[in-house]
């Protein structure tokens, strides 16, 4: 164990072996060690132990480097708990937010699982991003394969609700499809407004031109939402969709670009 990690060991964590440490902080990140009642400000090289909770604030990002070539990155407003043992299985439980996970490799008889409110994903030598909330889990696999098991109350067995998600695919699992589509409509409108330069131009000109533009944009949104609804299928009490990753859309994501740059720096 490095001297830098030993220097941070104190209190109830002093007798534990860390699962890893904080390696990058952008903005504000808080950590609550298992057994503690208070959240503390994260620091570079701060050890992360079994059952520690980590949360990021707005406009913040955090990277956690785990032992044996495993990296977890949390986007803004993300909350997660890390459990498991350094020499055994690791489980990451995420309540909300966006994460990027890069598992370069797993030693034999090791496992790494990600639990969200709607599913559990089993990971092996995988690079993927996930966004989750109480209603949905959305996975984008950039390398390797995920085995995602829906948290369905009506599934007869795990095999009855497990999906293999391959590299280049996006898998979305949703409880309430109508709630999901309403949020998608809101997000699509914001995305189109921000990406369409004509919006501001028409907004500041004649009302008639602006109304026409807004009508055309709403028609486009309605078409996209209809296509999104058609993409979903039903399994037990859940809704799911598997499709290719939208390369054009993610190429504009600063979160994706930052993670890909970090992976390149690590030569992963």
C-alpha cells in the first residue's frame, strides 16, 4: 500500500483495505465513509472503502481508480455506493445520475456488478456509460459486453429478463414508458433549441416566423417521440429498447469526450 493512502487512513477506516482512491476531481465531490454520519469533501488520493458513498454536485465530475485496472467516473449530480472486497467481487449501486465505467480486465473468479433502480448489469472487460433514475436505466456499450438483468417483479428467473448488450449498442430499460417519453420530449426540445441556430434568430424577429419555426420543431419532436415509443418492447412489467449508439449525438457530448480523453491518457 502506498504511503499516500496510509496518510489518509483514520478513524473507522483505519483497519480496512481500500478498494481504490479518488484520482480526479472537477468541481465538488463528497464522500461518506461506512459507519460515519458526516459527508466530507473529497480529496485527490483519498481512499475509498467498502460501502462508501460518493456524490457529485452540479457542474462537477469525479474519477475513482479501483485496484486491478478498474475506473469509475461520476458526472454531475450523481450518487453511488461502492461495496465488495479488494480481492473478490465489487458492486456499484447507483441511485441517480450518469457514470462512465472502464473495466480493463477482471482476474479469474472476480466480478463487477452495477445496480440501478431498474436493473443489475454484470460487467467483464467493458467500457460503457450509464444514465439512471428511479424510472430508467440507459446503457451505452463502447467496448465488450454487458449482461443486464431487469429488476422485474414478474420475472420467473434472471434468465427470463436478462439481455446481452454488445459493443456499439444502446440499451434502455424503463418502468413507466409514458413518464419516460414525457421527459424525452422535454429533453429533445431543449436539445433542438440549443443546436439550431435559427431558433434565436427567429425568436428575435417577427412573431409569425417564430411561430412557424416552433410549429415545425414540435412536429419534428412528435415524430421522434413516436419513433421512440415504437422502438420499445414489453417484457414482464418493464419496457426495453436495443439500438445502435447515436454516434452523431454523443460526438457533441462533453461528458463522453472527457471520458474518452481520460481513457486515452490511461492507455486503455
